[in-house]
C-alpha cells in the first residue's frame, strides 16, 4: 500500500539552529512530491513541488530535496516565524494526492 | 486577488442535522477537492471534481455529498449519516495543466457537531 511517513512528529529548535525534516514514501508511479506549510487553524500553503530524484528547490531559509525513496526539507538558521506544521504529499495519478501526518516545528527565540 | 474562500470559518450543528460547507474559487481552476483533517492524521480526500457536473468519491466519501454546478463552486454537505463529522474541512483547487499537480487550499471550515 502506498504510504507517506513524516518524521519527526514534532521538532523544537532554537533560533538559528539548522535541521532537516524527513518525508519517506512508498508509491509507484510518482508524479510529484509536494511540501506545504500549515499554520494553526489555517489551510496549507504551497511551498515546493519536486518531480524527479536529484531535484532541489529553495525558498528563503527552506530547501527541499528528493531521492527515490524520500524527501528532505532543510531549514537553515530558522526564525520563530518558521514555526508551523510542514506537510508532505505525493501525487500518484491525476487526482490522487496522499498526505503525510506532518511535522510540527517550533522555533524558540 | 485570486484565491479560494470557504465559509463559514466555524460551524456548530446538532447531531442529526445536515450541514453544507461552502467553497468558492476565482482562480479559473478546473479541478476542486474536499479534504478532512483530524489531529495527528494526514489530510484525507472526501470528494473531487475535475469538471462541472462531474465528481468522484475519494477515500472517505461515506456520509458526505457534493455538487459541481458551476466551475467556481464546489459545496460539501455533511449528512447525518456521517458518524464522526467533527473535523477541520479543507477545500482545494488545481489548474487543468496536466503537468502541474499542485493544489491550492482555502482557509478551512471547522465543524463541530454535538
């Protein structure tokens, strides 16, 4: 069965302390892997799409990478405003996007 | 500004009542989706629609119904048959580009049924 697993479930960092979030997947026919940011009580905000192994995307302090089995979201020198839940999702066919449970990130000043 | 609106933000209902959640988009997107989010779980697909007057069941369609009479609108009805309706409901849309799969989400509706 296709699965998307995110780890850790929760991560607490000090401001400036870089780290990585993991998204491992088992899916056949991957069409894309997506990262979203979700603030409490709000809808997910699109961050990145990755289509093939070796691809990387960057946005401010965030960098997403993709291998054949997992994706990493690297956070460099995070700030308190980076605190949120980060969701990973994979697209198998035109209308089947499967989400992981998310990693809840807290960045302390 | 283009975007997706969901209303209301909070909704309270008594058990046994049907309730309809609104979702409107002005992005000119072809596809629209409804997800349910529960604490500690990933988003789960309820229904989706690729074109007007057509929609398909997702993983957890039981107890829900939808309509797609206009491209901009995709309302979700939570019926009394849904056993655990209390949840955060998210609507999303996607452009028709076959090479672009990203979905864009609305702000969500939190439904509480007592």
